[in-house]
C-alpha cells in the first residue's frame, strides 16, 4: 500500500536548505513505524544535496529512503519522470537496503555519493 503526502508549502528545490532537509527527516521519523520504505520526489537543482543531507540526518535507518527527480516534467513526452518514479518505488518496496538512496533512471546510488556525466558529489562517504 502506498500513501502520498505532499509537503506544504511546495518548495522550489533551488531554494532548499538545512531547515527543509531537517523537516523532511522529521516527517520520515514521525511516519517511520507506519511504512516499510519512503520515496521523496524532488527537483533536480538540489537533489544530490538533499539525498546527502538525509543520509546523515537519517543515518541509523533500518528501512530504505529513496530520493528521485526528473530532468523534464511528467507531462513531457520524453520525460524521465515516470521511469525514475517507478524505479524509486520498486527500490523502496523490494530492495531491502536500509539507507538513503538516490535513483536516476537505472542507477541506484548511495545517498551521499552521486555520479553524473559532468560532476561528482561526495560528502563524507568513507570506504
């Protein structure tokens, strides 16, 4: 069973910061015992920063938290939104990885490491 919760007010991802990430973490903490996993739909401007912040805010997880977004809106014919959304749902429901993950297309990334064709964001991951 899925339940959709919309953040109020809706935020522009480009203007998100630590207070917003803490609010998302608090919302997940409040609903933690009611669900087996969580999917966060997010704008792409600060998607990597949000997943990285949440990986530290929610560091002792026993359930998956999956963050995803798209380059184009769902209404566009060539949008990656539906693939990313369904991929995130599948990961949250069927891949028992207790951590924050970022899904883009066919790629499942650790929440605080995100690789792109042009850049890499790494924030504190130690191997």
